[in-house]
C-alpha cells in the first residue's frame, strides 16, 4: 500500500479525510503547515490530537517565509494595482499542492491527500478534475491552476461525500474537529479592512458618479471591489462600485445595478487542466466567482488572452478574480479576469 501524507489543518474535512484513509488501510502520515506568525494554535492542537487518536505519525512544517512571499506579498501587490485577487487559488497551486507535495515526498509519501471537495479521474494517462456531488461545498473553482504533475500525486478522500455525511462520520467516531469552528477562507486576513490598513498606504479620494459628479470621499481604493454595495457611506443610496480609476484615484459608483451587467471579459494566465490547449471557439460554462452559478459562454482566442462571451449578461465581472471553465462537471481550466 502506498504511503500517503494528508494535510491536516485541524478542520473537520481533513480530519475525516485522515480517518477514511486510515480505515481504508492506507499507510498515512499527517502534516500540518504553519503559514503565518498568527497561526491558529488551537487548529494545530486539534490536528495533533486527531493524529494521536488515529495512531499516525504527525509532522509540523514551518512555511511562513514561503507563504508570505508567494501569497501575502502577491495579494498586497494585486490590491495596490486595483484588482480584487483570490489568494486561495494561488495558495492551492503554490503552497498546498506545491510545497506540501514536495514535503510529503521528502517524508517518504507517494501521494498527498487533502480535505477538498473535488474529484480526480484518470483516463489514458491524463488526469481530469471534476465537481463533487455536493454543489454547496464544491471547491473545484479554487483548483483550476493545478497541473498534471500535481494531479497525479493528489488524493481527495471526500470526493464522494457531502458535508452532512462528513459531519456524521466525525460525530460517530468522536473526532476532535467535530467540536471545533469552521476555518476562514482567507486565513491570513480574517479582517480585510484591518489587513489593508496595516499593509497598504491608503490614499483617500473622490467618489464620483458615471458623469464624474463628486458625491463624497472614499478611504482608499484598495478597500473596495466591483459590485460592492456595503461600506460606501453615501446618502441617498444604495450605490454600487462601478469602477476604480487608479490613475486619478476615483471611485466610480452607480445607483443602477444594471450598469454592472456585461456579456464579455478578457482573461490571462490561462491554465488547461489536461495540459493541452483546446480548439477555439469553445463552448463552456464559465464561473466568475465562488458561489456564482457557471453560465453558458463561448471562448475565443484574442492574441495572448482569451475573450469570454456569455450568452446572457453577468453582474459585476471583477478584475483579479478567476474565471473557471466547465464542461458538465469537468473542470477544463481557467484564467485571471482582466
């Protein structure tokens, strides 16, 4: 039986994943990554306790330096440039399925398992990524940057379970994580405004409408994202963020949410899961943010970019976010919205 390392965050998903692998007879080791200075000591304690309960070796990896360089610094730079980044997408590529796979191999493991809700299938020596049966917990949107050399070394033990089944397994087997809180999505900035104030020099400026009439003052463009409604602090609203004019430090807003509808987007930094660029034009379902329902669209090549044309207008297409392409439940790939 292959030795498998499982990334144990201390959360219920990875704890149940470890339990299922052990029950299936795998030779497993637990690994826990520490990513920042203010790491969750309680999560580490629960992960250690779970590993002890399952009688598996447990290793703690200090990845703070790498995480700051690859994830936190990039996140800050993207915010400064005016886009709304998705750090979890980059973290999965660079850290969770980059450094953790490397560490797992160094510890003698052949595969890395995680508690992600996603499915990997192999056909003709090519690995394909698919959505799971629980759409409310599906995490494939965050995995579109994975490459073939990563997918062949990954196990998703929760691929055929939904969240309620996972909770029941944790409760029935008295796993410590059952009694803990769910983890944050963006682990290094649970308070976004506080993070921005600490890491980015804010430059207040004018809030204007589409005709450039001054309506008020903004705190700094990094605090806002396209489509945002809350926190604009203007009387007579609601107002929505329509655009951020970085050059002139203007926050452009509108009262009409229909102004935020668009049928097209341009994407760069494209990754195709199969490693093979498909023929264009390509019909897909495209998802523009987590929680957004993927919509029918046509992809066309445009120089070094892709132009995605939706059948119906989409609300608040946001630069910096990921657009992910699906065919039925299969993840074809994705890119970064410009």
